[in-house]
C-alpha cells in the first residue's frame, strides 16, 4: 500500500491524488464531480477501456453511459448508500467492469471514484478497505477545493452556497446570519437550477444573470455558479413564468452568440433549513426532464412532475422484459402491416383524456374517422377506453418509449 495516502500530505491537484490511489489499488482510477465531469485520473497507460478513454478525451463520462446508469437507479443508489458497487458498463459494443463509490461529506455527495477492475471476485476485503481510505481523502480534497472557491465569492454568495449545501443547523441560525449580512430572504422561496448545454464562461453567466434579475426587479434573490450550472434563490413563480424566464434567458444568450438550449428545474422551499433538499430536487427535475422530455414539457417544478416521478421505475420494469402490453404491440404490428395510424391515435386519445374534439384537432381528422379508429383500436387490442385501469396502464407503457 502507498503510505502517502495515510499521511496528511498536500496534493497539488486531483491528478496527483488519482495517481496515488491508482498505485494503492493497482488499477486505473477516475475521480468525477456530481455532473460526471472528470476531475482527475491515474496514468495507467495500459488501459484500453473505451469508456475510460472517451471520458479522458472528452473530460466527462459519455452522456449515454451516465443516462443509462441514472435510469437504472445506479447513481441514486450510490448517492444514497455510499457503498462501493460493482457495475458493468457498455460502450461501443464492449462491456467492462468497474467498482464505483460516492465521495460524501456526511450525507451530501461530492463526487465519485471509479475503479476499473477485471471482475467482482478479484477484489479482496483489504482492497475495499483501501478504497474507503481513498474515498475519505478525496472527500477532504474536494471540500478543500470547495472552500477555496467559496473564499473568492462575496459574503452573501458564500451564505447562499452554505444554504444550498445544508451547512446551517436550523431556521433560526439561517435567519440570524441573513440579518447580519442584510440579506432579504423571499417569504416563499424556490431554488431554480439552470443547466446549459454549452460551455459558457462564468463571467458571461454572472453578467447575464445579474442583468436578468435587474430587468425583472428580483430584489429578494441570490445566485451562484455551481459546477457550470446557474443556481438561483427566487420568490416562487409558477411553471408558466418559469417557462417565460427560460425563453427570456435563452434570448439573452442568443444575442451573445450562444445558441445551445438550456434546461430549467425548480423546487419549492418549505423551510430554509431544507434548502439543500430543494437544490437536490431541482437537479433531479432536470435529470427527469432530460430522460422524459415529451412527458415533462412545460413542467419545471419538482412538485408538479406528478406521475413522471414513477416513470423511471416503470421503464426499468418494462425494459427488463418483465412486461409487454400485448394490446399495444398488436396495434404496432397492425400499423406496420397496413400503414395505418391506430397507435398514434391511441396516444392522442390518452394524452387528451379521450376528449374527442381535442383529438380531432390534434390529428386533423374527421369525427367519423376518429370513431372508426376507436372501434378498430378496441377490436384489435382489446383495450377498453372507458376503463381507467386500461387507460393508465397504456399511458404509462407508452410514455416509457418516449425518452
């Protein structure tokens, strides 16, 4: 074992720390932040793992890999349990094995360590003990980097960062600290997270956020840039106003030559000592919106996602082959054979809760055509559009496809 990890030695960067861990564990290592951006990696020149190579070249884990891990509940389990987990990852037709563990400070995830291994059985109990030691040291280093970044912020922004990271013990302490800093907290606050699909300099982002807040007279507000995302504390506004906010902010960025889309997620703050929970929920909302864009159009608040919260579980159940809806698959086969649009019609009927006027308008068809299609749908599939159970089952099954 490398003794360096047992001592309180300074590390010049996370690359050096990753190298030390790689030597200790005798395998290639990557250290990533919560957005799966690469922070450091060990210099194992013999590694030909395609995901590792793509991660190093792109400085982040390939998106299709992280999306699959999120949809399979792997990331959520890592964050929740904090235990080392064996994972098989597919990329370009090649399946490779890893041990992953969340780096945490108390209950708060800070990032991840990924160790490339041959197989699950090759790791001894002593190896896992060494991984735990490495995880503690990485947590210490990430907290040091967090603190260094925080020291560059204004006092009010530092307060906001501590707020979203859950560092205050009670509402009374929060209100006292806000009073000292002359910070006005909204009566009904919400955390709003903006994720950009394009890398934009922090200076530009700060300037444009400040401009937007001034333009819309948001005096009781705070913001910061966290891992390339904009995080705001605002008065609660409804989904309609958040949509307008997104369009307005995208417009500002477009005038500067940035044309990538942005994703917005929000969560309400019940008590200010729960701001960190709201921050996590706002992030979760963005993850859900990316996974199910068609189902979550124009929904911004975590609290308003409704049944979409459950889609990942339903999707996992369906994709494991545990459930195939014979009626829907019969319609799919019929459409393919006869070039018809019965499944498209069923989707519209479910989307509009069988309100025929809305369905006719959506599909641009005659009422008689809709009546005929409904009759054929029921004959071919056996689906009863008057049955709530049938409608809910079909609705969720079809939404699982719209990823």
